[in-house]
C-alpha cells in the first residue's frame, strides 16, 4: 500500500511579473521578497510564502539567496545557480540591495489589508519562513501550498529529487517522525539554549516509535545521522525515509525530497522543525509534538534509564539529558532537573552552557553558595574552541543571542545578595549592554 502521490500543479509556471496568469492585476512597483540567510528549509518556506502573498496581492515576487551560512552536518546551502533553472533565476533571484526599504510583514498588523497598505506605501514587503496560515486568518492563506511550491523553477536535478519523492511508495496512514539532531546535538549549536527545543534526541525518537507502532501506526523516520537512525529503524513497524527514495542525491536535494515525502504523510511528529512546518504547509498534514505519544514523565524516565547504554556517543548523551531538562522545566522536581543537567555536563564537559544552567538550578533550589561556586569553577575551565566560554555563552560577545533569559533571574538575585562570582558576571553583563527579551518579574 502507499500514501497519496502528488501529481497536480503546473511546475515552474510564472505567475508574477509581466507574464503568465495571476489572480489580480500586477502593478509595476510592489514586490514581495523572500529574503533569508539561514538554512534550506527557512529559505524554501519563505519562497512559498512569497509566491502565495504575491499572488493574493497581485504583486511581483523576488528571492534573495545569500551564500551558504556555513552550517554543519551536510547542511550546506547550494548557490542559486544549482537550485533554480536559468530562466526562473534570471527573473526572480535578485541581489540583497533590492530589499532596502522593504518592511517585514512580521512588524505590521497581521491582516491582509495591513499588508496591502504596506505594499502601497513602501512598494515592498519581506515574508518570514513561518507559514502564512499561522499568521493570517483570511481564507486566501489557509489552503495547502503545494501549488505555490510547484511554480518555483527548480533546476533539473532538484526537480528529479522532488519527482522521486512524489513517486515513492509510502506506507498507508504513515506517521512521519522528524528526528532533528545533527548540529543541534553534535555541533556548535549545542551551546545555544534557544536551539535545544528543536531537537528530538535519538533515545526519545526510539521510544516514540515504540509507542506509536504499538498503537498500530506505520512510522517513517526522517532526519540526520543515518547510522544512528538505523538503530531506531530496528523497531518493528518503522521505515527510514532514506530507504524509500531511489537513487543517490546530493545532501540538499535529499533534504528537499524528504520534505516533499514528509508532506505526504497522514500526520507529522516533530518539535520546532522548519522542515516539518514546510511539509505541513505543502499538504495540510497536521503536526504534533512528541507529547502526542510520550508524556514528559515517560521522556525523563526513558532518558535517565536508556542513555547510559545508548549507542549515540557522549554528545548524544549530553543532548538527550539537556533536552529532557528543557522539555520538563517546571514540571518535574528540581532535584530531577539538577540530575539531568549534571549528567549533561559530565557527558560534554567542553560545553560552557551546562555549568551556567547547573548554577541556575542550584540557585532555584536555594543552594546559593554551591551555585556561585559552580560559576566560579566554570570560569576556570577550558572549553571546546568553537563553543567559546562562560562569558560568550552568557552573551558578552555575541549580543545577538539572548540565550539565557531563564538564568538571568537567578544570576541577578545572587549578584544582589553579594555572591562574588555572580556579582562579577552580572556587572559584566550590564556593562556590555545585554538586555532581557522579557522583563524581570516585579
């Protein structure tokens, strides 16, 4: 049996600009830009949004495609010349200088009249990667976006990957599980608190598969680290997406093929995954978190019990422990939170994030002296070169990453109570101009 195959749409057809069909008369000036400098999923999602918004408003659509941002784990973003065909690229891909003066639609009121007014006033808007159906309630934005996706003029090799995903035999009523790990657990992004919520550790994915298949589901697993995924694939009723796609594709082409294949599933299970959001955007398949199959108590218990003997390496262990801490924060006893964070730090002593969070948990438990001593010891350590140190992790040098709002309350309290290490760090934070994303509690 197989899931539905996509066989509709007009691929590469120009709907915007001087030629082609469109829903409303195209004016000369207004442009909807897709302008992202991150990974593949965010860029393609933004293009799909730009296609839809341009069609709805009768505007032109243009794409800014910056160079590869040097992501890890085979996530390199190819140049536009490899992704799009020559004709489509010549008409739609522009230099970033064209975006000057455009307003981001996330900064204006979230309704269609407000966007139309911005286009009339500014002549250009920039769309986010977040599906427009999450931002707007108008009926023009809530239908699946696969027809918009199919107007993109992908290059022949990319189109071949997409066609392979459309033809692949998918289990009936398939549940797609996107195991986002890679750079978030094994690379430099593991230092960044903000990214932890995106990852599904392999040990959690394995348990989700056991629960889902035990209830009769056919699970197709997507994600990075094929060798690790093979372990999960031994669970009866689990198939790996890579085994459903014929041929050998370059990493980025494999990624777009897996997004399209994921979109054909009956349901998608993921955390904060751009790939999963795009797949859902294409087809309308609902996305749920791992909590649809696994309670937080089960996740924590599974992590504590299985990680010590799991085959996913010391960074995989640290990522699993810290992920369980983040997912369960405020819902389990602080003593268990402390155990999770300490285990993460023991498994990955080269990560300066873990002693900072350990000190925060200790402070919230009332162990102020031990919390300050933990910070003091952390300042004397040497960490993995690409991860920086305690100060950079707190944001002293990388002020664009306000990663540790959750720890600032504890750090500020310890500082005001005269704990020497906390006071020194807090003074440095204030001097450096680091600001909270959210106000301190009154």
